C-alpha cells in the first residue's frame, strides 16, 4: 500500500524496490489527480497489474495534505478496498534490503520500533493484518467524516498495545528498523546491519564511531539477493 499525492522523485525507486522484494504481492497506490499521470508513466506497460486509485485532489497546503493523509490511512472504507490478508505500508523514505519472508506476516501489526518509544509497536514501515485493522477502525473511527488528530501510527499503537499482537522487541528490531539502531545491554552494543527494511536510513538513534559508520553503510546498503 502506497499513499502519495506528490510527484515524488523516489517513486521510481520505490516501485522497483517493492516489485523485487515482493513480486507476488498486489500493489495498491492511493494517489492524487496531480500525480496520477506521473505514476502511470512510471508503471508503463505494467500499469494494468497495479491498483492505482485517485484518493486526493489538487495541491493543498501542507497542513491540509497531512490531514487528508491521516484520514485516509484511518478509514475502514479504504482498507476494505484491499483484497488481501496483510498489507505492507510503504513510504517514499523506505528501503527494502531483502526479499520479504513469511516470518514478517504473523502479527496484527509489525512495524519499526521507535528508539524514543522502544516499547511501542512502532511505525514507519508497517505490516498489518487487514481484517484486524478494519475491525479497529469500525470500532474506534466509525465516522470517516471526522478528522483524526494524531499520527496514524500512534492511533493504531494505542489500540494494538491493548488488543492486538505485535512481535517481541529483539525479533522486531533486527527485521524492521527505524533510523540506525543498535541492540544495547549490559556490557555490549551490537549494531544492526541486516534488517529486511529500514525507514529513514540517513537518521541515527545513537552516536557512531568512524569504524561503525563505515561498517553500517557498507552492509546496510547491500541488497541481499
């Protein structure tokens, strides 16, 4: 699931990245009337194999565009359009390094843990059980005409923590990564260099040494075939 209303220069890469990582997955792109032609041109003769849906209109101010984005992500009507058991939510600042594996599709919510909220289910890259998300939204946001006033990841986190499943921390943080992270404990620090995917790879949640910096970029930017 891609939601993007802008003519974004990363779209070319993201489309090819997900086609490589999950070639058997259906792709739903919720775009605007401003970037529809751009996306169709990028897809070329592959366009009939994608679900491209115009969900936004015009080029609204940033605040309005953000509100429309939140409202769409938390609309059960949108989720019911996807004929699939799970959905992988991809943004323009996501990099998938390894082909997606069945181990990632076992929970209601599987996302990047935030270093600043490590105990939360997370966000950034989100793999969601569609039926669970629909049931959450029908209960907690039945009226889709009312605006959501918190980020969609936080909206889902509040409910999933109480009534849902998400992976244990150690499993989670080694597979899907927010920024650059390390596993830390008493007497050790292990840099994570082999996740399936990373959100915002250029940001960091701890201070690098020069040696760690070289190791991180050499390993992380290597796509695993």
